[in-house]
C-alpha cells in the first residue's frame, strides 16, 4: 500500500513539473523574446552596437577616411605619472589622434590644421588622464590609457570626429 501511495505522489509531482514547464515555454519565453526585440530596437534607435563594447574606432572606418593629427608636432611629450613607491616616474610618448574626415566635426574644427589652435586644451586633457596612472599601470594597461584619452577626446570634440589615439615612441621611467 505504501509503495502504491508513493508512486501516486511521484506521478503527481511529475505532472506538476510538466504543467509548470509548459507554462514556462508558452508564457515566459515569448515575453523574453519580445523584450529582447524591444532592447534591440532601442539600441538601434540610439545607434548602439550590441556586439562590441567600443562605440567608435578606426577599425570600422576605411583608411582613406582617416587623417592623423600629431600632438606637439610629433615631438614626444614628457608627463609625470602617479607615484606608488615614493619615487617620481615619467612617461615620454608621441601621441597622434586619428580623425574621421567624413564627420561633421572635421568640417567644424578644420581637421589637423584646426586642431592646432586647440592643442593646449588637448595636451592638458591628455596630461590630466596620464597623471592618474602609475608606472606599472601605464606599462601593463597602455590600451586602457589610450581608451581613456579617446573617450575624453570624443566627449570634447564628438564621438565621430576623433576615432583613435595612437602612441609612438613610448618610454617610461
């Protein structure tokens, strides 16, 4: 008698599980798909890319539409780094900004020749960002520093105008 009662309880639990699974399949999953479609539509409306964490970059712009602006006329800039060991550390780096010549910002700011008038602002912003990093952080996360400078330049000039930050001749001490 006890075995039979136990079989009935197990059968009841299996049927309850089956009903709840059907409820899940026919109600919750379609709603999740609808929510995903809505999120994709909103992202498309505000021009976000779901597949990439980078909003802009030189990888999606043809090379013939990119012009570079050499900060400090290509001469290396010497900047202090944050101190983590009580010693002064410096970085010497040549920086160039990559600009999209098809953007509205290029027409507004005049490209590389127009940016020369704003070079002091650009240098100050770059110096402010670089000073936040220690020598170790700078050496290990150079791309993070470039991304931070890029984000600052994009907020300053517009996200479709400055599309890349390039480091050449990097030396830390």
